[in-house]
C-alpha cells in the first residue's frame, strides 16, 4: 500500500504499489515522502475524489503495538496496511541514571538541604514517563496515519490483566486479599523456604544474605518470588549473573516471570482509550478474549498486527486480501540532550557539543551515500550517524553498513523525525 495526497497535501485513498509506479512514470504524481512512502498527485483535489471508510485498529502492547487498516469495500473487507509500533526502550534506566548523577552532585557540591519531594503533588491521572511515552507514541503514529489517509473509525483492544491469576490460576474469594507473605516477614519467609541454607552451595551456620535470582540490573524485581538466600562468597561470585548463568537453572525455575508488562498495560489502558476518543473519531473497544478467539478462527499466527486485525466486533468473517509486508515503525527520539557522558560509575569520560547539525546532516537523517572507491565502495541507504569531522556512518536494519565515509558522498532523502522505518514480510 502507498499513501496518496492531493495537490494541496490533503489525504486521499491509498493505492497499490503498481498504481503508484504508473502515476509516477506518467508524471501525474511526485514523491512526497520516502518513509512511509507517500506520493502527491498534481492533478487531483480532495473535493473531486470519492472516499471509502477506513478503520485503524490497535493492539496495544508494552513493547510493541500492532496496527492494521481495514477498508470496507464493495467486494468485501480488504486489509490495506499492517504495521508494528516498536516503543522506545530504556526510558526508566536513563531517568534513574540522571537522578543518581544529580543527587551525587548535590551531595558533593552543596550544603545539606531537607528533602522536599514529599511536598510535591502529582496531577490526577499521572503516569510514569516510561508509560506516558508509550501512549504518546501510539497517538503520534495515529496522527501520522490520519495525515496520510482519510481515517474514519478506530478500534482498540481494551484488556485488563488479573495479575493474581497469572500467578495462581486457582485463586478465588478471600485469597485475593492474602499475599505470599501472609504471617511472615521477608527474611523469615526466605529462611523457611530455603531451609536456612545457601541456595547455591548449601552452606549452613554462616551469615546469609538476601539475593536476587534475576539481578535488578538485568530486569529482575524485588518480588519475593525473585529472592533467595546466599552466603557472601556465592553472592559476590554470582555478581550480576542470573541463577541459570551461575550454574543453578533449578533455582532459576523457581523465580516467577515478572509482571511488569501486565502492570504496564493495566496502567495505560484507560489513558489510551480516553485519548483516542478525544480525537473525535468513533472508537470501538474489544476484549482480549474476543481478539484471541477471532484470530484462532481465522487461523492467523500470533503476531501483533494479526491481533490488531481481529480486535472488536468490526473484524469480518473473511478477508478478500492481506498485505504482503509489515511496516515497522520504531520510536528513536530526536537526539540526546546530555552533554556529559559518563562511565558505569558516573564519572565523566566525554563531552558532547551543543551543535547537532554538521555539514547539513543530523544523526537520524535518511540518506543515500554513493561511495566511489575504498572499502565501502557502492551505494548505501540508511540512517546516518554524524561526526564533527565530517566522517559519517550509515546504518541499515540495525547494522552499520558503512563507516567513516565523507559527508560529500551523502545525499539527504528525509530529515530525522524521531522514527525509524523498516519492512518485513508477513508471517505465514
């Protein structure tokens, strides 16, 4: 599918790749944008065109959100677009690192001040920045789709996870009010669970320390199911390895899977639904159970874009056509404002310039580089990583295909807008 705009840059109905190629060859259209690929007609206005209803369907996820665009055609429903929004990762880790640097600097360079964070109040409906970013990225993707296509309806999966049942399928009644530690303290519970011995070497009659089976630096949590007891030598030797990497996969099995993704979806589901309604378009909701049933009835594999296609009552009984490829939209951001780079311990090791644009290029721009000779001779297309000395790197599909090439060989195709676009074939 190719997005189409009229001569005043207003959205028209999308067309096929073949039709877009014909319009470009006949001179009736020009390329408006490379990614996502969009053409603009020279001889057509939106007032002179006919439109059909287009429905955008979302399957929200903690890491990836599925997107599908459905056309209710005269010969049956057609799927025009499959997509995946890959949300930006590492937001919480960067905020934690920034907070640690700020507090360390205050401790070293200022007099003591009483803590004031307890006086600060959060607004109603406040979400952590990492969760707010996921909602905003989904809304930003919708805004891009509405800019390129005449969207008339929306569908979104509105699912709630029962985190208690995810741990214990037999839970019911008053058991919801009784935690794992009912009647215990954490250390007392761990001593009883692990028999007053080190979980790794079996040592007894030695001081035991509370230890994380999956380290917090590797995504582990403070849930009691992720805690065990270890003597000091084992704890130090294990360092930031998981129990399985340390040679104890049996202990790793006892650490239950973290519920961060489920908690994230529970926290953002209403915010996303309310923001979608604020667009003014009709919004259809659908449960997770209905999505799964309709996906299984159609025989689709478990993919985010197939889940999006099967959201809600609007999912038809059959489809006349499915796309051959999926567009992957990855949120990258527009740069880094941190001027002082630090090592793992917070000590400064580099300093960045405030200047982002070098020789007319900025990191993240889509460029085509024609290198006449040398190790990287040939034509390379991808995102550019700029340097002040004019020697740039080109990356494509997550790998650097050219390094240290001159800016003179690069030609801009599209300016950085905070997103990276790729394609992949649809799963069979």
